[in-house]
C-alpha cells in the first residue's frame, strides 16, 4: 500500500500545472465529454506508465545499488527544480475527426513521452521494483490531477495559484530525493 500511496502522491502533485493537465482542461472545454476524456487518460496513462515502470525495474537490475541510489536522488532533485518551471500549453489539440476518446488517448500517450511524470514513474519503478503497484499509484495520481481539470475546469485554476502547487510539488520531489540519498 505504501508503494501505491507514494506513487500516487508524487505524480498527483507533479501533474498540477503540467502540460498534460492543461491538455485535459483544453480537451474538456472543447469536447465537453468528461467520460470519454477520462477514459482516454486512463488507458493512455496505464500504457505509458506501465512501460515506464517496467523500464525502471529493468534499469535497477543493470545498475549497482550505490549508483542507482545516487542517480535516483539526483533525478528527484532535478525534478524538484524542473517542476518550478511552468509548462506552456502547446496550442492545444488540432481539429480532429476522431472524437474525444481517441483524441485524448493519443494526445495523452504522446504528451507523456519524456514528461516529468513519466520520468518520475521510471524512477519509482527502479526504486520499488513493483511494476503493477507503481503503475496503479501513478495512474491514480494522473486521474486525480487531470480529473480536477476535466471536471472543474477553469474554476479550479482561477482559485488555486499554480505557482503554489508547483512549489509544494517541488518540495515533495526534494524530500523524495533526500530520503533516497540518505537511505530512508
């Protein structure tokens, strides 16, 4: 349960204000079909984060524990800094004939490639070596954060300054990095 909770909290916090959360907001405003959008996010995240978690587990078998510990700590410290830089909406989705579900599925899968939440998932997979639990936790974290954008849209982003959310998420990454480095 600890693996799921840590994975959930880390991804939920880091997804706040991320480009994929902005993408969820744009899709929600454009299609006005929350069920299709959330279904697309779910399947895209399971696929993307499942691959990332397996890669992290594989990587942990190839790298010595000391090097892995140092690399993971540095990755989490780098994420703490990276998350402070706001993402920009990349023009939103283009006109499409594929509907809300397929547009969301493809857009989310591609948008997560190389994204900080995907890279954090690789690191979590390496740390915990529990692919199903990490994927479950990170997927729930994505659904929570992106669901806020889908269901509450602009009202949410106007009430909570994303600057403060990013600062909190950065602190979370720094705490994870310190815990890994100092062996907790």
